[in-house]
């Protein structure tokens, strides 16, 4: 028994564990179906923006931030509308991709396969899909301009 406890303690001390390491994420280009899915989600936001704000179209640029913020502030989508909230994430992700060296790809990891924003050719990813929805679902304030600023800062940090 003492030997087992000692082995367990040494394993913790030297960072060894019985858990398997998560596999490296696999990035792939968007398929036609993936692009269609993102376009459908963009259309949800564009329709809400037209209805609520009179906006004719989203530009996928920083000029969309006030429109997205209005949709969030006006609670156009409630916290149980995950698909719609994630659609806001897609529209916000488009803004991020226009402002930063990010592009939409698919990622397959231990959680499944989803669209994400990849930083250059690194494994660094920005999960814009849930960036807004998770905060709304947790009743946290969401300021898209602040999320853009913080994302910019994080990507400017040297990766070790």
C-alpha cells in the first residue's frame, strides 16, 4: 500500500498521470456544406438586424459592431436561443477575421467538429461561435468592442 501511495505521489510530483493527452486538434478547410451553414447563420443575424435596426446588410467589418451590440443589448435573442446566439458569434467572427489574421476553418478535437477562427497557421483558435452565446447564457455583460480589443491583445501576446 505504501509503495502504491509513493508511486502516486511521485507521479504527481513529476507530472505523470494515467490520463491520456488530448489529441492535437485537426484543422480542415471549410466544405461547401460548412460554408452554407455559416451563411445560414449570417442570414439569421442579417434578418434580425434588418427587422430591429433597419440595417440593409452586414459588412463583415468593424462597422457591424454597433448593429451586433444593439441586437445583444435589446435581447433580440434570449439565452435559450443557442442557435441564434451562435449566429451572432458567426457575424462577430466575420468582424474578427476582417480585423485580425484569422480565418474560418473547421476544427476537430476532443469536443467534436465545429467552425472556428484559426490564427495564421498555428494551433491557436478563437471560438467565435460561442463567444457571445456563453456569456449571454451566463447572464454576463457582452460588449463586442471589448471582445475585439481583448482578442487583439491576446493574439499580440508572444506564444511560447
